[in-house]
């Protein structure tokens, strides 16, 4: 067993190709055995075993800087850098992060989680090296899916201009979470499948070098011919035009070829792009054959790749997708847009039923938002389905292109609130805070999956921007109404009237928490009002004024940042209306980034619990008079 003796990159420096191949198989088995128990990103990691081994053999981390894009494919890197014993804790509370994390290891150069950032970060490292007059190599490893993100091209444009030494390894496995889309995907496919790619570049360069240059006019003409020939026959010319030396495509599972390519890239001056072709899920049939479930797997049975448990209750995402089908059947103007997340967003069935009214734009959140605005300008009713954490990337477009023009775009915000094991980079903590400041926008959240379908219907009845946020995971298992109805904008729902002059104002899934707290309190003779707020913008002004006039003390509960959240909005409402003396205690996410772990553990760690609601309700409730 070679793996048990590998605890740092130094331990593989003297391995020969045969030994590295043997180690690769052991690593694959280690990943399959561990991830089948903990869950995690199977596909990308199984696909980069040989590539990661080659990188750590040729380069000297942490002196040389290896920067992983997104981080879905960094598990092998973690194994080789001394963290294999931590894999039973992967993505668990206080355990090993599922992404590179600078605080976790000196070998992790950049905290990641969102795509298309690696080349920009690598340019930063390369420029810092140049400014300090140091000598080291900087390598960005980026997937073909992440290369659809505009930020990657912005970085390539910059480094091609400055010409500094930098290596970009393009890990081309033909898919990200869902099949890649767009011109870049098609371009890479042409290179990947060209039977002449291996020798074309060398042959063309050899021919071009023999062409003489006779006089200025002839020389200019020949240069144009050279360029035309190169565009016709040399693979990777797009990258060459960005100022990169292109190498590849290379079999990403042939360690001998990978070592040769990395050594060549290491000795080449200026920006270099090494195009490596890998198989996502390599070595595990269940992951190789399924682009969506092969990307990430919950705990599974190793033999079959099937889940150990199947959720009995529909997820919010699936309810969203089914409701979209129902709505689109009634209104042909409705279209769906997603930035590379059709399966995660629950839109696969919709895409099958309405292929001409479904647009997967790749990892391009900014484009997705402005595309929706353009469609809305011409009478279409777009629904932009986007995760809360990824919507941060489209903030300018939501303000500038959707809301300033007051366009009827519906933003379906999936994964709002805590998402759990993905940690800081994926928690949907900030969307309320950054959205409610935008004029013209309506913002709401359902207490359960039944209310979600009514809110989607409501959003599509409006002639202005509307956002519906909903959590990750299963709903509450409530009955689903057949007939969709419109919810009055800005109107909350009183679930319990109460008699103790304390009101618990809850949003989304926190309504269930509030009701559990009320059950406990009622056993102790305290009867709080429980309100399903539904809307953060506009707030239910009539209710809030009534509560203030009746001397109610308030507790707000939300699974979002308290800074700028619903509780803040209510306090601002009272301040703006010159109403003083209202006691309000906000419960929500604190002013820090929330680590990874189960949602239950994380809620407990930040004090969003039944016990805390009970505690503060008791503190705010009027004290009973003692009889003489």
C-alpha cells in the first residue's frame, strides 16, 4: 500500500510512472470508500487523480502556487497534502472543508467555492511574485465549465497583455454540474475530437518557418497567409490569440504524458495553457455515467451508487420545477433561465417539456440577469432561477438592468438561508440584506412548499420585479393545493392570535420554529402571537402599526443575516414613522461567515433555536402580577 506512506507532496517526488499509476488506483478506491459514507463531490475528484499527482510531482507546493478553481476537484490535493486522515469528517461540523481553505493548510493558496476565479487569483500571485522579485511557478487549475464564466476571460485578457509567467491547466471533462453549453464547450469539443491535433501545430510551425519574407508588401501578405493557415489547422488558436502558448489536448489519465507536459509548461516563458482531457467520475461507473448525480453524491451504496436513503418529502426545488410546468402550460410567455444549474434548480422536467422556453446560459450569472431583462422588455415573462450565493454575482444587473427599468422579471432564489456542508461560500445568508435596498423590487418567502407555489403564481401576476426566496432541501410535507391563488402583496398571515402581548414574527421555515416555541410557551401559560410574515418588502405596515399601538413586544426570526435583514427592516419602519418604545429582539445569523456542517448544527451554533425563542419571549412577556 503506497497511499498509507504518502503524507505530503515530498513523499511522491521519487515515484516513477508505474508507482504513480498504482498510487492513483489506491486514491480512487480511498475516495470511493470515504465519499460513499460522507457524501461529497465524486465526479470531479475521481477525474483528476492523475492530473493532481503530476502537478504535485512536477511543482513544489507551497513554494509553487497551485490554485484550484471552484474546489470541487481538490480532494486529491488534500489527500496528498497531509489531510487524508480527516476525510471521515469531510463537510461535517468542525471537520474537513469540502473546498480549499487557506486556514486549513499552507498548500491551499486561495479560498474558493464559486467558479471562474482561479486565473484572476493566479494573476495576483504572479504579479506579487514579480513585484517581490521572487522565483516560483503559479498554476491555475480550471474546469471547462468554469471557463464559460466571463471572469476567466477577463483574467486571460489581462495576463495575455502583461505577459508574465503563468500556467493555466484546463481540465476538460466535458461537463460541470450539468452538461456544458455554449460556444466555448463546442470549441473545446472540436479540439478534443480532432484526429490531427497531436501533430498539427508542430507541422504547421515547421512549414511556416520555411516561408521566406521578400519585401514589406510580400511579408505582410505572407503573415496573413500564416495566420489563415494557423486558424485553419492549429488547435487552441483562441488561447494563442489571448497571448497563451497552447499545449494539448493531453490525455489526463496518462501520467507519463502529463509529467512531460507539465515539465514543458514549467520551462516555457510567458502565459501557458495546458489542455488536459479527463473523464469525470473515472473508475466508478455510477459517477461516469451520470453527469448530475456523478457531480455530487449523498451517502450511497458503493456497489450500485444508489442513495442509502430517499427523501420521502418533495424538495423545494422540485416543487418549484413542477409549479413552473403548471404555470408555463397556462401562459406561453413564461420562460425559465438558469446559469448552469438545471438539475439543481429542479428544471430538468421543465426543459424537456418546453425546450424552446428554457435557457441554460452556462456559468454566467450576470448575463442571465440581463438576458431576463431583455426578454421582459419585449413582453416575455422570464423566471430567473438562481442560487442565493450565486446571485451575488449578478447584483449590478439586478439593480441596473432589471429594477431601474421596473421590468416584470421573477427571480426564484433557491438555497436561501443555510445550505449546510458547503460552508461559507455557499450559505444563502445575504440576499435579503442586499435585495431589500433596491427600489421597485418585491421580496417574499414561503413558510412551506404549498405557499411556494402560490408565491410563484403571485410573482408572475406582477408587472414589476419580484423575488421569491426558498430553502434547500425537503419541504414540510404539507398538502398541495390544486388551484393556485394570488397572495395579496405585503400582507402577512397571523397563525396564532395570542393573548400575552408578545408577537413572534417569523419568515420562511422559521415559522415552523416559531410555532414549536409557541407550543412550549403555551404549556407555561404564555400565549404569543405567531405571524408568518411572508413579505420582507413591502412589509405588512398595517400589522406593524397595529402591534405598536397595542404595545406588543416583538421577536423576529429569520434564517438570514440580521444586518440588513427583516428585523432591521421592521426597526427602520418604526423609526421612519416616528414610533418609539417598541421593544424588538431580532434572531438571525450573526455578523460572521457561517462554517460548514449540518443545517441543524449550524442553527444551534448561532442560536436560531426553539429554546432561544422561548427564552426571549419569556423575557419580553409582561410579568404576571403577584396576588397579595
